[in-house]
C-alpha cells in the first residue's frame, strides 16, 4: 500500500496573522520563517494523528481490490475523485462513481462496491488499484488549532536543535489532539 500527496495543501489551518498574534510578533521581518513553522507544525500534526488537517488531494495505491473494501487513510474524506485500476488485459480503467460508495460511518472510511455488485477483476501487479481523493477539514477543530499554535510558539522560541534550553514535549499540549488520533 502506498499513500502519497498528489496536491499539497494551498491553505494552512493557521493563518500567518493568527500565528503572529499568538507569537506577539508585530513586524513583517520573520513572515517567511513563521510561514514555514506553520507548515512544519501542520505536517507534524498530520503525522501524529494520521489525519489530513488541511485540504489536500491524496492517492492510495494498492495491489488488488480487497474483498472487505478499501480502507482510506488520512480522514476526513471530502470526495472521491477517481477509482482507477489495471484490468486483466493490462488496460487502465476508471470505475464509474455508481460502481462504489463511501462508507463514512467510521474513521477511517471505507470504499465499498455498490450494493449488489463486486469489484472488477484487476491485473495482479503492484499498484494495480489507485484511489484519488480529497481529504482535510474545511474548518480546523479548535483543539488541533490550539496544538498548532502552541507548537509554532515552541518552534519559534527554540530555533536550534542543540540549545541550552531544548524544546521539551508537553503532555498537556499533546493531550489536546488525543481525541482526533486515528487508531488502527
């Protein structure tokens, strides 16, 4: 199984203005640095949660259609853009949306064949089945946003990895995002 970002987020869940207000920065001299810290914090949060925080397009590649459905990592899923596969003759096919549905009753979500049907036969080869989908929040949850701001503040205050005061993990800060973690 391979998951990759096809189109990276274009809008971060924390704006430059929000981060500067949190950091108490009133000048523009470090805008580039602060913007990079926002992206770094978001990336770390997505890694910890196994969840898309900002809207992005992902592609999941698997070797075959699983009998029990396709588990789509990094929720929340916004839309399925395409479900493509290589058929037994080696020709790439795109399944029509009527041929599958998204089970959103749990996270992560599952992509399942439409009622009364089954998956088509795919060629036995690496990455024969590819699901392209959009994931991420339209509005970032408050706890995640709080974690991002606190992490940005820590990164801003502690710019060197080897320092007389290295950044220490804070159990309180990490507990802010516990309910948003994807398990299993």
